[in-house]
C-alpha cells in the first residue's frame, strides 16, 4: 500500500473524547500509552529489537536517533529520529525542522511479526555504525509507545605485547573484513603523524604491509616500508613487527581498525619491554692454536648475477569510504505520521 509523503491523518473525534472535552478536560497531543519493555540487543554486526504488542497492529515502528541529538531528525517523544523502521522497511529522515513527515527508503531489513511481538534485525553499518544510539518503538492500533532506550556499543579490545626484538598485536574482528589496520603513534604525540582518533600515527600496518606516514596530518599519504609478520584467522588477525622497523621507541600508542564491518578500537598505550640482554659469562681462554699450513690460493670468485629489480612497493588502500548508495527501487513511502493523541482547549 502506498501513501503520499507529508500527509498526516485527519483529526477525528471519538465519543470518549467528546465526553472528556464536555467535562473541560484537555487531551494533550503527543500523550503516549506505554508498552511493555522493548528488548534491544546487538552484536558486532547487527542490532536486534523485539517489540511487544497487543491485538494485531497495522504498523510496527522503531524510531532510531543515531546521533543521540534530540534537536536533529524527526521529533518523536524525547528523541530526534534520523531513521525509522516501519514494518521492516528502513527509512532515513529527509524532512526539516523535525516536524514534517518526510522519509526516504533505504532498504528492507530483517523483520518478522508474531502473535505477541515483532522482531527487527538491522546492520549497524546501515545506521552509520554509530558508537551509541537512542530509540523508541511504537505500534498502532492500539497505540502503544515505549520509553526511550539507549544502546551503547563496545568493540573487543586488541592485545599488545612485546619482547626485546618485536611488538605483537592481536586484532579481533567480526565478519570477513577486507582491511585490518594498526595505526602506530611511536612518538606518542597526537600533533604529529596521521590523525586518527586520539593519536597521531607515524606508521600504519595494513593487511601485513608496513607504511611510514608521509602526509601533513589529515591527508592519506603513506610510504611503503616492508612486509611484516601477519596471519589472518576466522575471528582475529595477528601482527608481528621488529621494533627497529619502528625506530626502536620506548612506548607506542595505537588504534586498530577493521572494515567491513567498521570496528575501531579505543586508543591503547603500550610500554615496551627492556631491550637490554644479560651479558654473557667470559669465554674461557683457548689453548694456543697450532700454526695452520699455508692456505692454498682460492680460485677467482665468480661474478654475482645482477641484483633483481625489486617489485614496486604496494600502495596502501585509499582511505576507507562508503560505497556509493545504489539507486533504490521506487521507495514505498512510510505510513502517514501516527496520531498519538489529541488537543482541544
């Protein structure tokens, strides 16, 4: 069923409303009957919502405030919704001022409706991979609206160890990422190197290739150094780098990133283990060596073959950017804005 955009349902009175108005009682528009608790969970890839309801509602909606700013997006309850899921269709808000009912279809998402609840599954990447979001749910008829729910997402932390020779990193991930990156701030100064998160990266390891930063802080410019130890497993990657290849620093700040799905760790501070090796015991003095016989003159050394030209250094991948959005099929418009109450007085 298609609905025209920017169309609100007409105001209608019910007999019960007329009785209240006759008694001098105002019914405030926006008053919301509360539902049982909506369940909101997530994993590294998706968010999952279960919306309970009574009867058989025509519309099941999830309003999602991905920037957690009530002054942006469509104003619903105490949030500003940048996204709406309605009966399994994901929409992005395209209105202005937060009050007009204007949405653009993004895609179908996972959706199933049962006798007492509906379940929704949305890829976090389809919501912009936020670190946290606010949401409210709504079903009608009968009109039932949840309280605001806040979801905060965590990313598994990488591990960082070292010995006298190398540094070692394990980077957890979900899915099958195309890129596994370790940003290394070897002077531990956020004002030098490539600015990522709270650090300034002097080096980058990307899928096992080590690069040195050659830019001015914000441009994606790297010089290839060499291949380093790298293994890719089903849920994590391991990286081994010689400390001398990083300039033998005493400590490193680092951030890891995998994509897709995009997962970026918090900054990790690593103090490296001591590089001083214990002095060996003095070697015993050998007995006097007998004088060797005169050495025969060696044959002339063969001339070495010309050194092979090295393969061109691989360039790092361009700074990750989202793929262009495919042109959607004619988008089904969301239903007219729900009427949550009435006002007269």
